[in-house]
C-alpha cells in the first residue's frame, strides 16, 4: 500500500496559525503486514500506568493512585511504547458493531486503553485519567512522562463523536496544558465528513477485523494536521429546554445583548447551551434532519442498524422534516432561508451588530 495519508486531528483555537504541521509521518512507509504482538508493544502502556489511570477514572479522583501501582524510584523512559494509544468507541455508531469492535481493539492493545463512551465519557478521561498520568509523570516517572508526550487518541464513531472528544480535549487549552493528544478516526458514522477531510475514509470496510489492525498500525505513524475550532453559544430567549447533541451542553443563563434586534420581545436572561464545532456548523434544514436522526437513534435504536439503513432514515427526514416541506406548504412566504432566518455578527473590538444578508440560494 502507499504511504499513510491519514492525518491526526490536533484541535486548536481559531486564532492560531493555519499552517498544517506534519508530525511523525514516514514518507515511504509500505504496508507489508504487522505482527499482532509487535503492534501491542507499539501501542500498549505499562500495566502499572494503565491500572492507575483506570482506578482514578473509576473513583473520579486524579490523586487516588494506590501506592502498589507506583514503581519505587519511578521508571525509565525506555519503558514507554513508541505510540501509546487510547481508543473511544461509540456503540451507537456503525450499525451497533461497537461491542465486537471493542473486543477486537482490546485484543490488539489492552482492556484499560479502550473506553466505551456509554461507560466513560471523554471529559472523565481528561479530568481523571490524563490528569493521573500527568501526576505520575510529575513525581519523576520518566515512562509516564514519555507516555503523556507521545499519547494519541483514536475515536471509533461518527463526526459528532469525534467532535465530542475534541471538545473535551479542548479543556486542556483552558488549563494551558500541552501537548494536546492528536485524534484519529475509525469512521463508523453515516456521513463521516471530518474523517474524509483528514484521510481516514468515508466508511469503515466490511472486512473490518483486518482493517482494525492496519488502521492502528498506520495511526501509530501518521502525520499530524492542525484543525481550527470555534466555540458557539446558543441562547434560547423564549426559554425552550431541548435535548442537545453531544457537542452542546447546558450552560449558565446568559444575558442577551440588548443591542441586537432579535425581532421578538426577549427577556434579559436566556437559557443557554455551549459547545465547540469543527469543519462546519449547520442550521436550518440540515441541522433539523441531523437532530431528528440523533433523537430517533436514542429513542428507537433498533431502527439504526447500519450505514445503509441510516442513510435511508436521513433521506426520509430530509423529505418530511425539511423546511421546504412542512411550514412552507401552508405558508409559501416561509420558503427560503432568508425568510425564516437572520444572521448578525459582531466583529472583534466592535460594539455594534452587523446584519449579514442571506442569499436567495
């Protein structure tokens, strides 16, 4: 096979330089197969580190490290694997293949390095697991220090799952902690746009057992590319309470900018949701269809059994929930985004809102 073209996603604030950075890529790597045990040695962290991180996550305490899990005098850097890796799996993606994929991944690395997102959330890993690794490193353990510096993360799921993990890793920016582990993708979603953009593919192969080993091998050597991220704050002036996707979470009530004419009599405070988005942000019909699928998958998981059925469901939502098929039928005046949507922006160091014209098409 050709040299690896997959790139890890390194999240960064939108004000950072946009020049891509290539990390540990090998220019002329050829796939000739890799031994399972050799791959384990490349990815698997020492047992005492894995168990310490696992215990801290379970106890939700980054300092709860049993003494018997720490090596006397620390450990040397040579004990660290070439590419220590952690994998998050969303069992709701990929036609519910999560459990068997999880078992395969555990065979290729270790049980403690593979997390089911229904059991361990990404922010829990960051606050307790990763913090545990940093604490052990700070106490003079050179192996833990190297594992933290070399750590890479794979996400088995769709774009929403990848964005969820990236958003949680973004907490490290707030605390000025570095490096932020780069993120690779095992595409299990329906669209997988983010995965396509970074060369991980639009779907996972049917012969997934052999593909998993190949993906992990190439991920251990893939180059790193930078990705801009944006923080979004969604205010609900009328006080609606919704079931948001993973990328949005409830925030404290936010004071509305009275200088913005929202076209309604809005109260001074509004229900607010916040999150981070990557690649693109959807509103209108596209967002309505995606949210409808998200809600259906949570309430009737037996309907979302695979990529083909998921695409059929998406098409159905597009034909029945789109703005061109519902309110527009009874009120043609609503036809077109510019008739139902206003966009205002406020530039940096500017106190006035500026309306952006929505095009006809």
